[in-house]
């Protein structure tokens, strides 16, 4: 690192995981940029500045780049709203062992709509592949490109395939009893906009009814309602333990005096 006239150490560090250049002064990161786009955690965007699902580590927190399927409230958890939208049937064309692309029945797919998604291929032993990209539908089928060759062939009209979007590509405050939380927006997000959703690290959310930590040994936090916080004891009493775990409380609490500051633990 180069030294300035006051002796401070300054330099840029490249993080290949997030494709970022980080500016450090005396070992402290003071600026972050990815590609040609400055990163603003607290603002949404009507255009995609990064690939959906891009991972970003900032201080003690981790974020993923998300797309909102509806208007989202800040600090209210959001879930994956996709249900095998790519395909859930037998393809009408075969694909050989070693193939890294194949066609599925989909009449409406636009180019790269399923980039970063997943395909479950029900050959003799199940295969799961990441979707790297897809072509636009020809009105009947769409071709998808996967991250590794097939170990067993797809047989037309026989091998079942189920395909999903990127889990961060349709985020909504849907009822938590039917979907899985994937991120917590740290800003207000307009429907159809892109945003950085927090997936790990210190977080704060509104509590439902009893505040977590107000009872002894009530340290775990769960997602309840439409993405707000439940304490462990309340979540267990309401659903026999069926709510999705969010993390655990960070600060000291006492009887009748809980808190909502917790360590979010979704995707590190």
C-alpha cells in the first residue's frame, strides 16, 4: 500500500468472491465499489446493477442482490415466492449424458429469466444443477444451460424435470406459513425494483406480540406473521415449533424486558 504525506496506509483490495474493489485506510475499509456501480445498501434501483443473487460482505453483515415481486417494507423479512415456475413435467426432447444444456416445456420464458435458478432432474438417481442462463422461449420450449454435464440422460416424455427461479428473484412479504424467508430489506423497496437484502449478521426487526428475550432462556428468534420477529417460546406455543428460525438475540435481556436486536442467520 502507498503512504500519503501523513503516513496513513491507503490501498485497494480486490475481493474475487464479490468482484469488488475495497478502499482501505490504515486497515479500515472506507469505500466499496463493484464493477462500475457504487454500492448503496440503503437504496433500491429500477434497473439491475448486479446479477440477482450476487453476494456482498460488509462489516459483520452479508447481503444478496434481490428483486422485489411487490412493494417491500424495510426491516421486514421477505420470502421466495417462486413455485417451480420454469417447468414441472417431462421434457419433449432428450439430452445425452454429458450435455450441459437441454430444453424444457415453457411457453413464456424471457432470456435469462431463470439465470441463477435450479433444475432437479429425476433420472434413476436424482441430479440437481444450477442454471447458468436460458434462451427466450420459442413459444413451446426454452433451452436452459447448466453448470455441469448430465451424469444420466434425459429421455423425452419420460424423465421428469422440475425447475425454479433464482431464490432471490421474486421476494415478497407472503404469509410465512407457506413460504421461506430469504432476506431482510434494509430500505423501502418499490415493486419490481432491485435491492440488497441482508442474509447474515446483526439485524433488527419489529416484534409480534411478546418481545423475544422477555422470558428466561428465550434467546432464539423466529420469523412470524409476514416477516416480523417471534421469540422462540411464542413461536413454539403458536405452531408447535413450525416457524422458520431467524437467529438468536445479541444483547442482554431480563424478565419482562426483551429485545429485537439479533444475529440474523440465513445465508452466510
